[in-house]
C-alpha cells in the first residue's frame, strides 16, 4: 500500500489545498494508496482523505525563524495508524508526473529528501517532498523540544536540522524528479522576458520553496505586493528599486499550468 501524507495548520491553506493535492496524487499514483492529512480542520475536506488530528508540537513554536517548524510534529514516534514508509508532500506542491517511483526508490528504511537546489554545494535536503518510515525521526523531537528557539536560530529551516541530524543520515531523490519553481522552471535572464515558466521534461513534482508561491506563479509576479507588468513597464518600475539589477532580473511571465494542477478554485491571498 502506497502511503501519502500532508500536514495543515492555520488558515493559509485549508480544505481547498488538501483536496487539490489529493486530486493530483490520485491522477499520478497507481492504486492502491492511502492519502492522510494531519490537520486542525476537517471542514470541507473530501471524504477520500483520511484526516487525523495534528500530533502534539514538541516544545514550542520558535518566533524568530522563517522555517516551517510545525512540521516537527511529523517526527513523532507514531502517526495515527500509519506504519512503515510514508511519502510526505507540501500542500502547495505541483504534481506533474508519476509518483510511483517515489515509493520504490531506495530501501524502505531510508529517509529520502529532495535536494536543496538553492544551495547545491551544501548537500542540504528539502522536505517539500520526502519519505521516511514512521518514527524514523522520533529522536529529533526531544532534541528540538529542549531548545526550540536555539535549534531554529542555528539551523533556520527544519529541513536543515533533519539533514544534519537524522539518526542514520539521509538520501536524496534523483535530481530530475523534484524541481524548484524559481530555480528550475523560470527561464534564465533575459529569456524569462520572452518564455513562460515550464517544468523540466523529467520532473515529477514542482515545489514552491521560498517567497514565490503558486498564486504568484499563476499571475506572473515575484512579490505579492507588486502586480505583473509587461516587460518595459516592469523595467521602468525596477529602476526605482534600491536593488535595480536584481529587480530587473526578477521577472516572469504568467504560468497558467500551475493553476491547472495546483491551485484551488479560489486561492487564498
């Protein structure tokens, strides 16, 4: 049985994203499979999704960090009635190819992460798409709970903490399987002014790590506060920014395919 899980807390995502992720998984996974969501709300979630309450947060949520430390709930020794290897997917991931190989790759005992494309030489992992046996990271919870803010200040991102401290180390998915939208899908400057973002041919999952998220990709904007403009108006606006060259380079055309496979009908801002 293929097992897929996700986690939802707060109001940023909710049922529309959970349902859309399930739909993408169902279209790209050969049955049978289970789709489980650990969530603080079940209202509006489609019946095919098995919902469990959020596992207890170890320690407390750090305040001075941009990492997604509530994911540390999933390091618990038990997760509902799940047993064995489970594939985790971020709610805003875009599935563009078959997931079947993610369940067969490596050993069932392995903890396998996506590669952090932003810092390839650092050999860091990215937990937008990862697989682990339930309980494999349980030893990390007491370490984190003893000093949540200190751990967060040292590692910034929970995935860096996992990469460096997983009891038996981590492995990585093949590079082509997981694409970073900003790094892999947006054409390099200056071609980004003429060609719309597209996922690489062999990609299975596109992740939206960092500030640029699916609603931004659909609308063709790097920043939520700056609307998409045609190339020349964008350049004129960029010349008013403090970091002019960076602002000029940060341009993308709308990517409607992201909406087709990722976004709920009414995306939340």
